[in-house]
């Protein structure tokens, strides 16, 4: 399993995560920020557990995020 977390409040809406994985990320039409599809909010952080096949694309999303608000970790 892979945990993806995002501090959405600090998002600048650059679209880098959407480019890396369009199935897990999208730009909100309401505020222009990126949304973690399926993510649950807790204290400002959005988080979701996904299968291992999503690891690579989301590592790329995390790496290319200019404000460094996406964290991806592989759970054992």
C-alpha cells in the first residue's frame, strides 16, 4: 500500500501533480487548487491509501510540486 498526503491549503495550483497522475489529481474549478481525488481531510491534510501501482506516478507528482506539499510513502 502507498499513502499519499497533501497540504492543500498551501497549493498554488501549478498542475504538476495532475500532469504526473491525472487519475489521482485534478484542479478544482472552485479555487484553482489541486485536489487529491478520494482524499480524506484531517487537520488540513488530505490523505488516501492506494495500491502499489500508483507509487511511481505519485512520486513524480511529489518531486515536481514546487511548494513541496505532497508526500508519498510506501507502507509495508
